[in-house]
C-alpha cells in the first residue's frame, strides 16, 4: 500500500470525483413527509455544537492531530491553522518517515508543497481545497450546493441518523449522517481519485468535546476502499489539542517564498 500522500489526497482535496448538477438547477427536492429539511439538520448540528453565535465568535483556530494506520508503522502528525477573516488556512503534515507536506490558502491563492516541490492550485482543485477546509462547519459549503436531499432514518455505525446528500458546485458529492437524537453530524461518505484509482471513503466524526464553549469532534475513523484493487484499509485520527481565536501575525498566512515565486512567474508569463 502506498500510504505516502494518501492522507493529503483527502485533506487537501486535490482531485475528487465529480457529479453533474441536477436538472432542477439547484432547487432541493421536498423531503418525504415527516423528514426534516436540509436546513433543519444544519441548524440542529450547529445548536449541538454550541450555537451559531458561539461559532461566529470563533475567528481563528489551531488544531493538532495524530493519524495512525493500524497495519502500518509510525504515525502522521498534522497541524491545521485557520483564520475566518479571509478563509485563510495552513496545514502542515509530518509523515512517519519524517518527511513533510504543506497546503495553504492566503485568501487569494491555494497552494501545496510536496517533497519540497511547490504547486499553485487553480480552478476546481483550488475551489475544493478551500471548500473542504470548511465543510464540517456547515456555514459556507451548504449554501453553494447544486442540490440537497434528505433520506432516512437509517443506521450509521450504530446511530439512528438522517442522511443528507449534497452535490456542491465544485463537483464534490458527499453524504452526511446526522444523529436523530443529538443532532450531531456523525459521519460522511465521498469518493476521491488517487493515482488514477477511485477510492471510496467513509469517515466517522466522534467524541464531540467542548473547547471554549464549542464542541469539536476529537476522533475520526476513515475506512478506504479502492474500487480497482479491491483493497481496504483505515486510518484513525485523534485531535490532541484545539485553540480558538489564536492571534496570528499579519504575515502568518502569506505565501511561502517558493510559491510566491511561482505566482510571480505566472503573472509575468501572462503579461507577455
């Protein structure tokens, strides 16, 4: 199994399978009698996490995580830094072998550095990176869905849940699972393309705990299935610390020098 870069393929959302917009042009179908609307599921989730007002007061965040592959040695460490002012984001990975990867968005340019090789993300790749950094907050992504559909209740990992299918304008197609009794989003399913193979991903969101009045999922178990090779594997990610309203310096989210040089070279080339 090639584990190198696989976690980044999920977190950075470099290449997702795409579904076309529905014929209704973005109108969500009315749910079956007795089912909640998509907006109701979102609001119940936000209330369970502490309320929209509490989440609106969160202007920045820093979270440190640790990911293990049960059948592989070592672990990844991951640090996410975000600012809600311009949706800025930095993500730093350290693999089990000590090598590193980074992704970021400075409010205008999305980028990735793999094995010291910088790349500027454009088009849908950039849109998906920006979207996925916020998708679990449900404050922005749901508003740009081309369609939504609620079904259920069904059983998802022993929880009675409503299923919310979301087709986003970026081509990202997801199914979210909301617990009927608590309102928490307890998982998500989607597909990624990694090294030419379609990989099905099922990720749980577990162990919601409070930090400064806001509940965050502190554990996530991801099950992967490669449709081509029929290989299955999983990762377990635990949040080790969360800080909110971190005071980042004014240049904290600026482009790294190597990415900035790429951006300037691209501008120069387009002028010619």
